[in-house]
C-alpha cells in the first residue's frame, strides 16, 4: 500500500467537527503557551542547580525562587499541553497515532517520567531548598524533564517521516510490536527547542520577576538589579546560540523536508533579533512586559516554522490539513465558544488576584475594587455556564431525533 | 490500521487501567475536596474560626501537589497509553468530542491555576476574596466532571448517536445523567477519605481536628450511600441489555465483585468511624482507607470497561480497532464487511501481505504460515489478549498475562489447529466476542499460530477433561 493511500485511509472516518484550519491555528496558539511553561521548567531547574552549586548570597536567593517556580511551571506545562495534544490528534491523527504506536513503550512511559520529574522538583522545593539539601532530587528532576522532552521530540520526528514507518515497524514483514526504539531525531531541532528555549524562558522570567518585584515598596533593588543583569546576559548568549541551532535545524531537517532555506533564514534571524533585543535594553529591570511580549512573539514564529516543516513533509504524500474532511457540529462549537469566554474570564481574574496579592506584603494585600467587581461577574458567568450546559443537554435529549 | 503496540511485560491495556485508576482518584478528589474546602472555609469566614485555615493550608498543599497536577498528568497519561495501545479507539472519541474536551481544558486550567492562586494567597488576601477562590475551584472542578462524563458514558451507551450521528446525542447519552450524579456523590466519599487523611496530620489536641474529621465522615457516608443508590436504581437501568448480560459471563471475573464489595464495606466502616468516633482515626487508618478506596475504584472502573466488551464504543468500533457497524448518518461504512471479502493481509496500512512476511527473519518461526498467523493475532486479538511471549511475566513457573490466549485455549482443550479453527469459525456466538474478520486462509494461519503458541507456552496437553465451551457464560475471556 502506498504511503499516500495509507495516510488517507488512516484519517478518522468521523472527520473534524469544524474547519480543520481553525484547529491548526488553535494548535499553534496553544503550543506557544505550552512550550513556554515546559521550557521555563527546564530553565528554572538549571538555574536552581547552578545557584545551589555556586552558593553566593544572591545566587542562593535566586535559586530558592526558581526551585519554587520549577514544579509550578511543570504543572502548568502539563495542563497547557493538553490542548495542543488535542488539536494535533484532530487534524494529524494518522501521523501522531502511528508515531506513538511505533514508539509505544516510550509514549506510555512518558507520563511516568514527567510525574517523577515533577515529584523530584517538589521534593527539592519543599524539603531541600530551604537549607540546600537533597540537590540530587533537583538534578534528577532536570534529567527526567529532559528525557520527557526527548521522548516528545522523537514522537514528533517519527511522525513526519511516514515513508519509513513500514521499514521501522515490520522489516521483512515481521512486526516489531515492542515500541522501544527511538527511530528518528534531529539534534539541531532538539537543541533549539529544549535547552536553548529553556535558557531564554528563564531569562525572560527573570526580567518579568524583577520588573514585578521592583514595584513593591520593600523591594531589594540591589538584588533585583543583579538578577536582571544576569537574565540579560543569559538572554544575549542563549539568543546567539539559538540562532546557530536554528540554522543547524534548518540545514538538516529543514533541508530534508524541502524547506531548508525558509527555516534556516527565519530561525537564524529570530535568534539574532532576540540577541539584539537583550543587548539594546540597558536597563533590564524595566523591560519585563516588553520582554515577555517579544518572547511569545518569537515562540509563535517557532510554532509556525514547525507547522511549515510538518506540512511540507506531508505534502509530499498528498496530505494537507485543508483537505481534512469535516462536518460543522454547532453543538460542539457552541459549547467550546461559551466555555472559552467563561474560562478566559476566570483565568484572567485569578491571575489578577495573584498579581495584586504579590504587590504588597502579606498584611497589606488588598484586591482593587475593579478586580473584585470583575471577579464577581466572572464567577457569575461560571455559575451560569452550568445552566447553559443543562439547557444544551435538555435540547439533546428532548429535541434531537 | 495502525502499528500495534502489544505492551512490554505488561499488556498495553493494563498500563491504561492502572493510569486510569490513579486518574479517577486524583480527578474525583479535586471536585469533592474543592466543595468540602469551600464548606470549611465558609464556616471559617462566617463563624470567625481562624484555626480552620490551618486545615485548609494543609489540604490545599496536598491537593496542589498530588491531586490537581497528578490528575492532569494522569489524564494526559490515559491519552498517551490509549494512543499507543488502541489509537483508533481514542481517535473515535477525539473526533467526536474534541471541542468538549477543549472545553474541559478550560476547566482544567481554572483548576490548576486556581489551586496555585488559592494556596499562595491563603491568608494573604481578604477572606471574602479567598472564599470566592474556593467557590471558583469547586465550580471549575464540577465543570471538568460535567464534560468528561458525557465522553465516558458514550463508550458504554452511545444511544441515539448510532442512528443520527449527532455529537450532542452521543454526549448526552442514556447513562450521562445517572453517571453524572453518581460520580458527584462518589466524589464526596473520596473527599471524606482525603479530608480525614489531611486532618489526621494535624496535632491530636488541635481544636478543630475532631470537627473536620466528623464532617468528613458524615459527608463521605452520605455521598457513598447516594452513589450506591443512584448506581443501583438509575444508572443500572440505563445500561444496555447486552452489557448487563456480560456480567454473568466469565468475562467478568468473580474477584472483581469481591474487591468491590470488600472495598465498599471497608470504606463505609472507615467513614462511619470518622463520623462516630473522630478522635479514633489516625494517620495510618486514614492512609489505609485511601488504599482501600483506590482498589475499589480500580475494580469499579474495570467493571465499567468490561461492560462494553469487546467494543471500544458499544455497537460501533471494536477492540481490534475496526468499525464493525457503519454509521449511515455520517456516511461511514462497516470496515469489517469489506475486509471479510478481501482479507486483512495487505489491505490495511500496517498489515503486510502474506508474501511480504519472511518467516526466517528477524524472528524465527517454524513455518511461514505461523509467521503469517502471528501477524493476524497481533492485528485481531492483541487488543484484549496476551498473544505472545512479549506480554507475559514469569513468576517462578507461573505465567502472569492478561487473558492469555494459549492458556484460555488449553483450558478448553483446544490444543490443535483443527479444534482452534472450529472455535474461530464460531467466535461470534460468544457474547463478549465478534466474528473473526478476514478470509479462510487467514483463519487457517491464525489457527496454526495459536496451536504453536499453546504448545510453546503451555507445554504438552494433560488428560484432564475439557471445560465446557458453551457460547454463553463459557470459560473464554473476551
């Protein structure tokens, strides 16, 4: 059976419940949020280990903060990873399921690896970081997070090489059903996406942290200046390496998928632009919001580049997202639309409460009247959501034939 | 359709089952505990009982570390393990309910962001604002429950969806409403156990310790009783008749019933003790209760899974990942009907044609036919059965494997290719099996492979009389 026919046959006969391009856009957007937290966890973990190994006053203070940040970033990385995984399965089901089944053992073990890494990070934060004990738990956590990243990288790499699946699965026609081989990888890509984005995410987080903490009346400005300067320096060095790794990725996998020039130029330029951003801002304590905006913009570029590589690899076999069969299901669309409005409102409120609570010391913390009013409305919307859910249910049961 | 991942040592479906049991505990806990904490915090706020915040801090920390994040992780773990073990099964659910799952994702985000904010702002923002955070967590958790129950229920009772193909009909299916309320009630029992565990970590002389344990015991008991009542009266009534019939076959092992009954009794006793003599509960007894609950939930979830055997979605797609009943409303035809005519070898993307299979490399088989038969067993049987040495763990002389085909065949004295072939011809007469998919040559090849495996894994046959192979209630696992 030809690869083209196989890919067509493997698409789920139910199709998508809405325009497939919309799922592609949702995939890109949600991946950006996900990869930020995942790489932040990696970067924060490295920063923690570095700080405790060096042992200076400021280093330790920063390391304790990043030790606290790591498990939260892992948790948010996991929960934000659900959405891109969902949309990926909807429009790329043939390639995602094939790569997971071909790498079955690692696909299943993945979550145990992440869970163990998360647990190690929490053990260090709770039991080790106050006195700098149990540093091995933090190291183990980092190793496990990197292994999890490697597994996801292999799954993605296998998925875009459908012409090799049969040879990997059943050489001589005899199926290998163990799923233990790492069939494909690209060193440039994984270096770009994991350690270097980790370094950049933690540098950006450092800038946001210093900008935010400097608003407090009791802020230790000397320490914050020290953190911001280090974040800037890490940002400059990591951006230059990021540019080089982007070129490496473009010249290898990009070229293999026939988009070598596009990927090389885009990612090379992106790294240089980021380096310029860090270098040109000489008062890094003040640039938190600009830095996070620039970083999310950069991650969006990377997300699009990934899509370009995937689309080009699959176009070779006649597989295009735009051709994915679909049938608009208005019930699903209404449910998702309403929940999106409610969900975003509540999350904005929660973030605002956290933001305002951290601006003052514990005994002074108050939430502004505007945020409080917004919270009341958002909570009311969440309560009303259940009424909507019930009404849709009644419609489905009583009206739909 | 896809490559097969059989599992390694442990069968692929057991990976799913264990991860799923963890997920059920963690996710149910998030909902129930959020409501319980809201209740406790409301009392703390209204009755000015600041000591209760100490309990809330302990509980929130535990929930943050264990329940919310582990719930999310194991949720992804279920996807990963089903993706590897039964990709087309999960694909059916994803393509029906992607936007419902997307909606649930928002509720997850509310849960995880919410518990982080809740924990880090405890006693740092005004009590009224914090009480609102507790309420948001309770609502968000209930939102996740609302959205996942439709998908779970769909697998067992797709209802009108089988006729009209409408996603809403599949979501609000016949077991949706009873399962919704049953799970909500069950969550209170899990939460009771959790609250007892958290409160038992407070010093014995802590003034509110007894009150919290007592409240937890009462709420848990009420929840457990309500869950059992709803389950027996409402949920059971809506389960498809074919599924109910499966409970009286060997597909439903007696040990599952024993686990369920013993687990429920001990849980009830633990909660009763908490309500009646709260000071008698210790950390050890609370951990014991939690362990019992985990085992009970594992048994209950296994039962729910068995109820739709051998299908992934009752009446639509079976464990061999093929659509056996078309869905005309969506223009979908039966895949099995086509494959019965053409045969499966060479007609599915990852099933090689017979002449592509080399019997000598890299795994050696005594004959080409046996090598071909292995491919068919992998494709058609491995979704539910251990079909090779790869998914067997040896403990001394005992082989531990999930519904091991060779052991089941030995049990009914189907030791040779002829008797196995006769069995394959009549597979569909078993309530927990479908007809074989494919042509006569493929049946022969499968019979040859199974004969080889029976001999290889079970050794020479003994002279013991065979167990009956009557189709209904027979001794063949599904």
